[in-house]
C-alpha cells in the first residue's frame, strides 16, 4: 500500500496569482529567440546533453537527448507556424532514420523519447508519412527490449549483459507513448499490452510505500520475480532522485491517457504530493529530494517535467476536485519561478535556456549547467499553460 501524504503546503499554491497571458507570451518569445540564435548551429548537429560553462557543444545524433532539441523546433513550428522551423526539423529526420537503420546507440529504452519528439511529432504536425514509418520501426526495436514474463522493458544495454538484464528504470514511463501510438497506428495490440504491463510493474515495484521512487529496479526476466531497487543517479539507493520522481509524475498520467486505468491517477497524486512536500520556497527542487535545504545543487531540469505532469494529471481530475486547482497552480508557480530566476536572460553568451540543472551528480556530469531536456520541458509547459488563454 502506497501512502498518500496529502499536500501539506497547499496554501502556498492556493494563494498564488497565476501566470497571465503576457507572462506566458514573454517567456515563450525568449525561448523562440534562443532557438533562432541556435538554428544554424544545430541544423545538422545537436546540442550536447549538458552544457559546459553554460554552452552546449554541437554533437551528432548519438545520445538519448537529441530529440529534445528536435522537439523544441517542432513546438516552435506548432506555436508560430513559421516554415523555417519545419524545414530544420525535417532536415533532422534523416539522422533519426539513419540511426534506426544502422542501429547507432539503439540499445536503450530511450527510443521512446527519441522518436516520439522527432518522428511522431513530424507526423502529428505535418502528416509526414516517412516520419510515421521511421517511428514505427523504432517502436518495433523498442519491443525487442520487452521481457514478457517480467512484464518490463529493459532500460539500458545489451539484453545479454548480466549487469543490465531485467533492469527497468522510472524514466521508461516516458518512453511508453511511442508504443501506445504504434498500437493506434497499426491496430496491433502487442505494443499497447507491453506498455500497459510495464507501467503497472513500475507502479508496483519502483514506487515505494512512502510514495518516493527508486531510480532503477531489477526483475528476473526468466521468472518474472522482483529482485531489488537501486539508483544510478540519485544520492543513495534509499533516497529519492528528483528527476526520477519527476518522470513518475509525468509518466503515469501519460499512460492513463491511453489506458484509462484509475490506479495510475491515484499513484500520480501520491508521488506528486511527496514531491511538492519537499520543495524549497522557490519551488525548484534539489537534485535529490533527500535534500530540502542547504548547499546541494538544485535541478532546474526536473521542475518543468513535474509541471507538465501536474498539468497532464489535472486534465483528468473533476473540476470540483480541490487538488486539481492546487496542481495547476503549483505547475504555474514552478514555471513562473524558473522564468524569473533560472533562465539565461542575463547570460547572453549561453546558448541554453535554463540554468542550474544537474544531469548526473554521482558521475560528475552536467552539474549546475544547462540540460537540454530541461529546456524542452520548460517550453512544453509554457505551451500547455498558453492553451488556457486560447480556450
């Protein structure tokens, strides 16, 4: 049984004056300005996962994070309808096709991230059938990582690697929409079944009794038996890595949107409340939720993921549900705090958007830097908030 702490600090969100249309527009215009500044550099190349000195290097499409730049360009196209964005995003599709055909660093569940934000978006926004076909190839490749007996998709590495075999991680909840989409496109239920089974196993084994999350969890792929939880990027095996909790807060309601399984909404509320109850005054979490004050680094990149998750969750809650208003306000308050205090607006030499993110603290990677997924989800959250002004 997973504990629901409730929202202990609800008043701070109920008293918040929500973002205005002008607030939202100004923030989005800044993002578009930064995209425009980087468009030439990152047409045939991609920003590195994390910056160095707050500057992203130009790299090839080999990491799990290339999609966040392509996704930003598609969001810019959808928001503005400016053909310059579509042109660049479509140029980049060739690298995604090549990556699948040549199997370049595809031993990862992050195929879901990679091909949803690039090829599925291309098909969604323009009807590009080649992009659709590339995304379906990616879905088939992702299915090769599914262990039916355990009901999970292996996260990383070769399926024969004993150090990785049967390892699922909380991030994978964000990769499942590619499989749900593939079922819709092909009318083949195998993709849906794998995604649904994985998310149920994640909710059962990765979410702890106190509503915190393990980063990773091992299952026995032959017997389906649960083994043990660990971390790779959190403070310890028993702590709660902030970005992992963020993936849970967004990933579970994304699966609900396809499955309509009320258990997923219930678990989302619990993991969301755990997160909200551990935020400092400015709503920007530390890199691990074991820290609630002090000198440890913040992780700005986790915050917009949570905001998107809270806004997604709110879509499925009744209008009279008091938690709905709290979650919506909390999302906007987080984004407002990022806009006011965490962007590069006073650091013009940076080609990133959000400062003070952490990629992987234990590995010494991307600490107090820009992280490209943080930039992407900040943009996505703002486009979600902007929709309310057009409703």
